[in-house]
């Protein structure tokens, strides 16, 4: 498994790209889909999407999983009256030949990870 933290095409055979995110789409899941289409055949983790979602697609390489991870910042910034944002964290495992992640939604300051509740 190659992990490309820069988000560029240095590793065209990479199975997983970690990118900050520069494609912000209107609906939840759309930014993950756009990243998936940018890195054809590779899974992606996209930060800075301000929404939370998982997009999947079956390809010749198997199931491509693209995650957009919501913000950890405020959902009510002073400069906007209303946001369509969500808060989440991503946990998972990476080994030499396998990876999988879980998206955990934060709702009203609480999140459940592996059956344990956390509250801010």
C-alpha cells in the first residue's frame, strides 16, 4: 500500500491518497466523489470538506472507498448565518496490504467510537 500525503500523482499506483481537499461540492459525499474521480482507481481521504460522508464505487481494482471528513471547528462561525457543515473524526487501520476506516459523526459535542462515548 502506498500512501501519498501530498495528494499529487507521485505514486500513480497508490491505493490510498490523503489530501487536504480543494474541491468543495455542495452536497455531502460529493467532495469525496470528486476526489475519487481525480485519483481514478484509488481510495481517498479528504479533509477540509466541512461535511462528512463515504462514497464507494466498484472498479477493476475492487471497491474504492472515499471519505470526506467534516470539520472539527465551530458549526456556527461569525461570518456565516447558516452552515451545512458537520463534525466527524475518522479512525481505522492500515497494514501493508489492507486498510479500512470508520467515520464517526460528532453530534452536539458527543461521539461514539468502538462503543465508548466521548463528549467535549
